[in-house]
C-alpha cells in the first residue's frame, strides 16, 4: 500500500533514476566480493575490503584510480574481473542514460517526446530494443577494431608474445572505449609515450566512447550534413572539438620545455603527447606523461578539463560538455543583453538553463566539500587533494600519486566521489525533470542587486 503510494508520487523504488543507482551499486558490490577472493590476487591472499571496494567502484564507474599496482597486485583472474566491471559500467551508463531519456519522454508533452526520441536516435518513440542493440553493436565494433590494432602493435613493435599482445589489446581497448584508464603496466602508458600510433589509436577510442551513442547515431544518419543533426549532437561535437584543440595547444605549449615531461622528446612526440594529454584528461584517465611532473599551468588545465568531462549518455564523466557550453552561452547572452539563449539557431528553454546551472554548482560543491574533508584527513597539500577530488568526481582516474597513500576514511570518501560522479549527473537530470510542476499562481516580481 505504502509502496504503491510512493510509486504513484514518483518517489518509490522504481523511480527511473534509481535504476542507475541500484544497478551500479549492485555491480560494485559484486565486483568487491569477487576481488576479495584469494584467487584474485597475486599473493593468493584475500584482498582487504577497502582495497577491493575501491578497485571495484573505480572499475564499475570507469574511473581508473587505484590504491594498489594493478598489474602487480591483482592476478589474471582479478584482471578479468576488472575488465568485466569496466565493460558492464561503460555499457550500463550508455544504455541506462539513453533509456532514461525515453522513460522521461513519457512524462513530457508530444513535442518534447519527439525531441527526446530524436536525441536517443530511436526509430520510434520508446524503441528500447533498437537503442540497446545499437549501443551493443557500436561497442563491440569499436572495441574489436581497437583491440586488433593494439594487439598488432604490441606484438610487432614492442616484442610482446602473441598471446599476451592479444590480451593487452583487448584489455586496453575496453579500458579506452569505456574511458576507464586502467592499464596493465605499473606506469600506465608512460612507457609508450614515443609510440604515436598506439597513442592515437587509444585517443581515438576514448573520443568515440566519450561522445556517446545518441551523437554517433546522428552522425551516422547524416555524416556530411551536420546542419541536420539535432542540437544536442551539434553542441557535443563542436564543444568537444574546441576543448580538444584548445587543450592540445595549451598542454603542448606549457610542457614543451619541461624536462620531466615533453622537454626531452622529439617535436613529433611532443605534439602527439600534447594531443593525448588533452584527450585523456577529459575522463579517460590514461597518462603517457608523469602527472606529478606537470607544471602548475598544466595541472590547473587538467583539473578544468576533468571537471568538464565528455558527452552526455556516453562513457565519459564530468558535468558534460553540453552543460559547460550551455552555461557559456547563457553568460554570453546575458552580457549582450539578449532576452533568449540561442544556440545554432535554436532557443534553449529556461528550465534547461536552470538544470545546467544546478548540475554545475552541485558538482563544484561536491568537489569543494570533499577537498575540505580530504585536507582534514590526509597530510597532503591543497593542490594534490583538489586534483584527487576533481579526478574522482569527474571519473577520470588521473592522480599526482597520493591515491595509494590514502588512509581508510580518505579512501571511502574518494570511493563515494567516484560513485556519485558516475551516477549523479543522469540521476540528478532525471530528478530535476520529474520534479517539474506547474503552480496556479506566481508571486510578485522584485529585483535584487547582483555583484
């Protein structure tokens, strides 16, 4: 009786957004149990609960932060578990986020329903099967292609035995497409900073996964006619390109003479590593350069890009490029005194603007609050702590090296940040949409002084 009443009000167990929370929580717990099995570690001993929980959450939420050395601590079985968690987490967030748009469309008017259906790339409103099959097909196609190229590279160029080369190709392909950042090398991809082919293939996979299925459906439908894409695809692609190019130029310029990063490399390797750094900071988490050795300018730029993240309904995290781009357009419209916020000749509704502002401010609040807690619980400085908090909340996985040294309370905070950063944006979006209601009256208007 109570359950029916709650569901009738939209706040019961089967609130659409709760599917995401429950699914990711259950997956993280299952992974924790599997990683605690003695067979999951190299030593044959049971992994501590916090270590298994942290690793499982990081893999499920496709973050990449690790409190232990992934290749040295976990066994082959443990690596398979991590691989499965990354795949489930990446597929899960793409599918559930896209399906959430369909579910929410049933609560909207017919005009908004058509828009929502177009944004998910569905053939019909609520065509769930088509969407799920499309996500799975795209995932398999990209991961198989990337795995094949990486296997060939590891085998022919880096001298790995064919069997291990195949395993490395599969693992890093899944990790890249799902923007997870886990690697089977103790120094991540630093040892391959002079292999432009490997870096470009991994970076391309990261970008494909970070755009999201709805965007690729739009691109596939009209590859040479971007004018026919919907507004979501236009904003996602244009903002992604701007951030990638901007980050590429700035990273390369900032680190060009840094002796600990790009300084000793050739001009080609500097250029390729600058591009790779720009791509991976936007939630992928791989690093071909020592993150702790970056100068202050590059570290600040990294935090900005980690906070922004990638596309909605994709494997990427952060507040999403659409949120960032829309807020920038809102500010531009306000500065110019424009009444409406127009993007690509389309007017963005006021409620969407408020939702974007809410997502951004709540993310800022979460990062600041977590940083204050970590400062109180750890001996590390402000820059390292803030970097860790933003990386976890943005589900990126880059670190200045403090992650393994975090005490249990700090690990639990970072674990919570990864979980919130993964399930928070789509859940918050759904909550904001479903809580919209019309009042039969409006209060008198009165202005306040701003600034």
